[in-house]
């Protein structure tokens, strides 16, 4: 059964903070080039489950690659990618949350599902 909880998170310097309701049991470890290089573990949330508490999304730097369907967003001060945005296959907005940027999470207790992002 899904266990959705509220988490707080943000970038390293604190310029951007957020709250998200998500189930860390659905976390993934993607092997695409950017997730591998940045060490991202991801969980996902709808816009209703995500709230930026500090900073403005348009102040974040955006990076896109490959099919350019995901906005990798990072703090212009510390460079951390705490979250990104994209579209689901049916066109709905989705937030990809960097689990490593959430407070109070025991990363060793997680069992992220491997995803073969290199093949997309």
C-alpha cells in the first residue's frame, strides 16, 4: 500500500525550498547520462502535491537534453537540482523530486527501482 507523506526539501544554499507529498516507495534510480552524473534518486509528484515555499521557479536555471521534454532545474547559486518538471505520456505536468534533497530521509532504507533511462 502506498505511503504518501509530506516532506520538505530544497537546494544546498536554501534559496529554493519546497514541500511535497510523495511515496518514497516509488523512488527510482535512473541510469541516463544526467541522473548518473548527478547521482539523482527520483520520486514524482503532481502539481497538487508540490509547493515551492521559497524562491520563484522562473529564477531557476533550466537544462534540457535528448528529446528536450524534461526541464532539469537547478539553483543558479549552489547548482543543486532539487527538482525538475516534465510531462507524463498523457501530457500532464509532473514534478521529478531529487530524493537526496529531502530532509530526514534515510537513503539506506530506500529500495529505488532501477530504470533504464539510457534506452529512451
